[in-house]
C-alpha cells in the first residue's frame, strides 16, 4: 500500500480510501465490519464518511443521518 503525508500533521494515510456511504441503509453493521476488517488488512487506514451517510436521503426519513459514522465508531 502506498501512503502519503496528510498535510503537515505527520500522519501517513493510505492513497486508497474506503468510502462508507452505503454503511447503514444498504450494508448492515456486520457486513460493514467485515468490509472494514478487509480494508485494514489491505493497509487502508483512511475511511470517508459524512454525517449524511447511512440512510435514505429524503427529508421525511425517520433515521439515517450519521448511521455510517455510528457503525465506524462501534
């Protein structure tokens, strides 16, 4: 895996990032954990997430905001 320095922080992050937009609504927690485990084993140490990932993207959604972040946090 290739790594780059993240700005001047001294952190080295993988050049390949795991996107987690589907964690939650489309990918359950157990499967999400398996995906993250595989990514870590491959050397990926940077995950893309956002507070709107994880649920249906509509104004009337009951839950969804932050579900991807909750799964990663677990």
